[in-house]
C-alpha cells in the first residue's frame, strides 16, 4: 500500500514491523531479515532523518537499560542474591509469588527485551 508523508512514499512492506527490524526464523539455522522499501524524492534527506531517528531510539533504549539495571541492583541488594540466581529460582517456583519478586522478574524480562531491541536496532542497516 502507499503512505505519503514528509515527501516520501512507503511502497511495500515485506513484513509487519515495529520500529526495530526483527529477524524471522525460517529454520533453526536460517535467519532472514525483515526489509522495508521506501522511495523518496529526496533520498539523502530521508536517509538522514532515518539515521537520526535510529540514533534517538538507541539513546532512549540506553536510558531504559540504565534505569532497569539500577532497579535490578536495588533488588539484588535488598534480597542478597544476584538477578540470574533469583530468576532461575523464581521460574522454578521455589521463591513464591510475592509482589516484590514479580516486580523483580518483570524488570529482568524488561532488561532482556531492551537488550534485544538495542541489538536489533544497532544491527539495522540503511541500504541505498
């Protein structure tokens, strides 16, 4: 489909994406990358805008990583165990379902998602 905005037209989506490019797994050993094709009357301007948007998003993810790591450190100090040990025990069901533990597990899962988003976006490539 076509979408006109800021002087460029999206002409084709090969898959549905959020902002990051997420690989689709075809087989255990084969990974294909998602692709967005964009045409523009001013490709250099558009490329600069996209690079700026990617850079800004990476910065926001870095802020999120820093805040999440600080919260995890706080949980580790409070409970006297590292997050990896906690999460393994939490998933085994040996710690129970206290609200504090659920929040800690949620922060750890957030950290994992942010790391993956950062990696995917950092590996994104603008092709001309």
